[in-house]
């Protein structure tokens, strides 16, 4: 990009969230201007400050619901070269207790956002999907041709429905809307500066934020949910990738859309390596020199045994692959945990 050409503006919904905030940094580093929209229902205003500290620029954050066209009108004061849509509720457990909210916010919100993007002539959309669309896929590694199975939770269903919605919007736009659907495996870690990271509200349900809070003494010992699975050490296997790698994939997807106007495609984003829960515990201990207090417990209902990505399509088409390993991801997650604790007292 020529030094004086204006930086293309990219709309980032859910921009104060875990992946959105890291993607804002990656966009800035690649010559874009991220414009964040987040109603802060599951994040905090202070995330903007973290992004500003890393990038050294003032960041536009609009605290509105991206599905509310009236509230969004001022956000479109200047044109967008693309949009990355993260804004969604994301807890599997919550979604079983409050399915109506998930359907409304995730599916309804995406429909209302897409209508605005098409009306505004935004030509590229990158969508935040999940490997949950594959269910218990056999065998791993899973590539993008694996069938999507009936969703195990309302949350999983919303990701499948949104993928369908994006395909239908793409078709209706008749070549004027490019779409990249990104299916994440398990994002973990934090920016190495520790200015941004994951901010789970209440007791974390995901493995790494629970683990770091447990090591910090804020929670009881970690319970390993099941050690009788048919895996080498009996614990479940997932594909954990560093959030900064994941953020870079969004930029690569946007650049791919710019080079292929009106295209649509789906990409798995993972390391291609499966790690068990015990692997994660041991990698954390090696990376930090600290012990992870833990005990074996019962299986968690709804957990699948093992899944990891075949990320070769993203490598081939987007030129993207992960660069940070599990220990680096866990060391960064721990640095972030220490940082939030020092702030909170
Ligand atoms: N785990 C524990 N103890 C804990 C928390 C988790 O042993 O306290 C285990 C789980 O049983 C699982 C692994 O750690 O084997 C990872 O669990 P996470 O909750 O961190 O992640 P999941 O793979 O269950 O969930 C992720 C995303 C969801 C997505 C889902 C699809 O967080 O958004 O994958 O299966 F829907």
C-alpha cells in the first residue's frame, strides 16, 4: 500500500470481544483502519484502550447493537471496504437455557446486519463460525468437505443458520458480495503485550481461562472433564490455536476477498495438531514453571471426544497458517491473567 493512500475502513462487529480486539490490531498492522462496533453486553470499554496502547492510534468504538439499523446509521458516515462479523452470544450452556436470545441475537442480528451491509454496498464480509458445525466428525483431521451434523446446542445451530444466511445473501447480491466463512477450532492465548486478552464474565467455562484463574488461586482446582475417553491419555482432544494467529487469518481472508471479488468460500482455522486436556496442563507447566492444581472428574455432557482441523485449504488459498505453538499461547494467556489481576487489585 502506498504510504499516503488512505487506509481502507473495515467494520468490526463485536470489536471489543476476545477475537474482535485482536483482529483490530492485526488489521491496523496490515494497513487497514478497524472501526469497532460493540454494545458491550459481554465486553468492556477498556478493551479499546488496550487496542490503542498496542497500535498507538485512536480507535473508533461505537457502543451500539450492530443489528439495530437506526443506531448503526452514523457508523456508515464513511464507506467500508469490508466487514468482519464477530458480534454474537457464544456460550453453549447459556444457549440451552436461553435459546430465544441466541436465535434473536445471533441469527436475527446477522440478518439485520447483512441487510445494512447490502444497502450500504459493502462488498466483502468475513464471518466468525465454529468447528461446532461439524459435531462429532469422524475421523479427524476434519476438512471443509466434512458434513455438518445436526447441531448439539442452540449456539451451534445459530452458527449453521448464519452460514446458510450468508450463502443466501451472497446469492441475492448477484456477484456484489464476497463472503469468507471461517470455522474456528479452539482459540486461546492473548496478545503478548498483555494489553488485550479474554475477559470471561463470571466463572469461565472454557479450559484455558479456567486453568489460568485456578493457577492464580481465584478458583478451585481445575476439574478434568473425563479421563476415560478412547484417546491416548483418556482426556478429550481439541485443536488450540493462538488468538493472534486467528486474528491474522481474518486479514488474510479479507485480502483474498479483495483479490476475488464476489467469491464465497469456507475455511477451517486451526493448527492441525490435536492436544488433550492433560497435554494442555503439561504444556502450561513447562511454559510457566508453575503447577496446575487439577483433579479428574466426570465427563461434561455434550463434549465430543476428539476433533482437530485440517487447515490445508487456508494455507493453500489464503496463504495462512499458525505461527505460534501451544506453549507460547499458554504463556501469553498466563501473562494476561497476571495483568488483569494486577489491575483488579
Ligand atoms: N475442559 C475441562 N475442564 C474445564 C473446562 C474444559 O476438562 O474446566 C475440557 C473440556 O471437557 C474439553 C476441553 O477442555 O475437552 C476444551 O473445552 P472448552 O470448553 O475450552 O472448549 P470446547 O471444545 O468445549 O468448546 C469450543 C468453543 C465453543 C464451541 C465448541 C464446539 O468454546 O464455542 O468448541 O464443540 F461451540
